């Protein structure tokens, strides 16, 4: 039986199984020193070494081995209120027979300890006090006896390591406890004949024929998210804000962000723990989930299960294993009774494996609980017939992208598509070079072109009409960190001057409005750019792009695109033809967005200082 936390729940399940005649035992705690039987025997060793220690003496007196009640301890204290408890006990022994017998037994043990090893002394304490029989009669008696044996073996191995004496062994245990050390309990052979109750963490690496994952409705422990101070290994530290004037405290944005990050990591860890639990069974896995309002929870699970696909945020908001387990079951054919609780059950998954049995067991206090009807059995021979799959009429569209960039459109691309009828080529993405590599080797031609576009995007056109103004604008953009030092130094001011001294710029000065770096997103027929979509006129793709400069005149619009290609003047017209399809896309988008005709499209090559007008870009 696996539990997320067995500290408080393990005894409850162990008792319930024992009442049904099923032998069960909870795995020992991580620290053997925390078990009552070991703690009691260590207290006896401490008072044998030095009886004038009040805490160990009271622990030994109140243990089942001595059996002193609180009333008897109070009477002993009245014999001497000012001294330590051992002195008061000696004073009370004159009239208290039980106290006298305990002191005699203690004195006999102290004399015995002077001549024997610690392991032999410990076995003598166990025999003289009947510890094996007393703790063996308690619930989990076999495990308790195993702990006592383990403690004696520890004492033997301690002395075989070179240490000697009762004081050294007691000091070893005390220092181990003070430093936060633990003593792991070895597995007992008797555990093989009983139901083992353990935490999921302890089950890692183990497998069992039958596993019960219990208490799946237990909510995740989120106490750490509500602490006054939050710590994160990457985000640092965050505390609540305090308003001293109003006497209140509240969470700031930094704390909320850190709490969200911590909860996301906590949910991820819980999901990994659940995976461990679900993979421990060899033959059969039983998951139990006890909820108060089953119908209300079923409605919640059904609402999430109706989403197709289920969004990650819906599952990430879970606070218990039950949601992760029951949401898929709401669509399972064998969960008939669970689906009956919903007003609108989700669609059935007819392809779900028929190997689940879903039971709803009503809570009843009396014995002999009658189980509800079982819906679904383990499938052995019956199988579902696979449906006949029909070809999708528009299957050729399945490989088309839903978004298209204007810069990726070229005439050669369309000609290749029309000629070969192939799927659109998938261009490999060029990774950005690291900054330290840029500083060492300088900017690439592409990065230099980006620098020129940034300058033309953010500079003041009026000031750039003069050489002094252009130099001042470059320094202004450098100071405002729009351009880095490397980018500013890479700008060829003579190329920039060629544009501001051109006839194209003089025409631009008389425009009604100039839109620089105009971003657009428009829907266009897919058949205009993909030949395989010609037969589907209703299919559309989203075309996006950025126009370097869009000029509004009284007669219409003018599309201007800057190019930094290093081409000789004799080949500028040839290079401009390669951008005809891109300019055509710009024209189409501008006319659709503004509802005005585009009068002309122009390319300005900064390297050569030439303007190329492209006609017939419709």
C-alpha cells in the first residue's frame, strides 16, 4: 500500500487491515532513534551511565518497562522539590516500595555495566525488563522487536569499530541526534508475509504483484507557498509587503511570481511521484479516492474531460492526484456509474483499453459495507473492431503552413512549386551568433544591414538632410542604446547620404504621412502561393510582414523597401526582380489595410544609391 505521506495515515490503514484479519505493517520511519522502543532503551542506557539526568530518567520511568504514572511521579517529586529527580527518588524510596525496587534494579545494572560490553548490557536490560515481550505485544510488535535487535547489533558494531564503553556509545547517539543524523532500520524478514504500508518515495526501485495507491484525494502540501519568506534557487528571496500606516501586509508582484514558479515546480514533482506510484505494480493496481461530494467533483472532472485537447493549465491547477486520475476516466466506457453523476458527460473514448474496473463505494460506518455494482471487467478476449478510415478529401492541405511571411515569397519559389508540385521547402533556421563572438569577429553583412534599417527606422529625417545632422542622429541613437557601439560604427554614412540626396527622398518630403516599419497581418487565399491549394478557394493563410516605409500621398500609397545588398550598379535591376513577389505582397497588404490603391513600389539600394521602380506588381 502506497501513501504520499505515511506519518499520520499509516496507523489508520494498518488498524483497518488488522481488524479484517489481514496482517499489515507500516515501514519503519527513516530514523530508528525516533521509534518509541529504541528511544526507551536509549533512555535506560543514559541513566545507567548517569542517573542524575532528569529527562532520560523521566522517560525511563514513564515507559512501559517501568510503568510509573503521573500521580506516582508527582508523589516522588514532593519528597524533595529542590534537588534533581534522582535525589527526590532516593528520598521517596524510604516509604515508596515501587521507587525502591526501581533504584535497586538501576543499581544492579550500573554494577553490571562496569564489566561487560554495551551490547551485552543492552541485552541484559531487555531481558530484565521484559522489553521484547512488552513491545512485541503492541501493534506492529514484530517490527518493534526487530528495532530492538537492530539497536543491539548497532552497539556491537560500534565496539568492533574500536570504541569502548557505555559513555562513548551514549555520546555517539546523542551527537548523532543533535547533528540531525539518522539511523536507517534494516528490512525485516517478517515483512514478506504482510501488507507493507510505505510512502511512494520509499517504493522507488521496488515492484509488487498488487499495489494499492491509497488516499488519492489528499491535497498537495502547499504550506511552503504561504511562508512569510519565499526562497527560490534562481529567483532569489521574496517577502510580503507591509503597509505600516494601515497595519496590513500583502503579496507584491515579485512574491506572486515566485509563488507561481514554486507551485509549478511543486506540481511537476507531484506528477513525477505519481508516475512512480503507478509503475510499481506487476499485475494489478488499485487506486482509492475518498471525496465528500462525488457528484460535484464528477461535474468538475467532466468539464475538463470535455475539452479536446485538454489544456495544460487545467491539469497544472490540480491540487490532488484524483483530478489527474479521474479526468481521463470520465471518458472511459467502464466508468458508467461515474458518468451517470454528470449532467453533461463528455464524449466516450471508444479506443480506450478495456482493462479498468471503476467502482463507487458509498461510505458507511457499519461493518459489512456492500460494494456498488462493478462497471467494466478485465478484458481477456473481446476486442474492439478498428473503424474503416476514409481518406480526407483535403489531405494535401495538411502539410501547408498556417502562416506565411512576405519576405519568404519569391517568384522562383512559386515557379518551383508550380513546376514540381512539391511541398514547400523547410528552410533551416540560422542560430544567432553569441555576443562574445560578435565582439571578437565583428558584424556579419546581415547584421550590418539590420543596423542600417534601425537607423532609418528611428532617425529624424529632417535632421538627416545635412551631414552634421546625420552624424548627430547616429550619436543620439547610440546614446539611447537603440544602436550598439558596433552597429553605430558599422553604418556607412555615405550610403545614408545617398538616400537623403535622392529624388525619391524629395518626393517623400511632400507626402501626407510616412509610416516606417509598418507591420501588417492579413488573410490571403492559400491558392495564390501554394499550387496544391488552388482547388480549395476557401482555404486561407495568414500573411505577415513589415514594410520599411509606407508613404501616403494624395493620389494613393507608395511602398518603399530599403536593401543593403552589395551588388554592382549594372546588376541592380536584375537583383530587384528577385524582390518583385515580396513587393507584390506588400502592395496587397497595404491596399487591404488602408483601402486605397498603391500607385507604385520602389526599392532603394543603399550600397549603390540607386532607386528601382517595379511596375506591374499586382
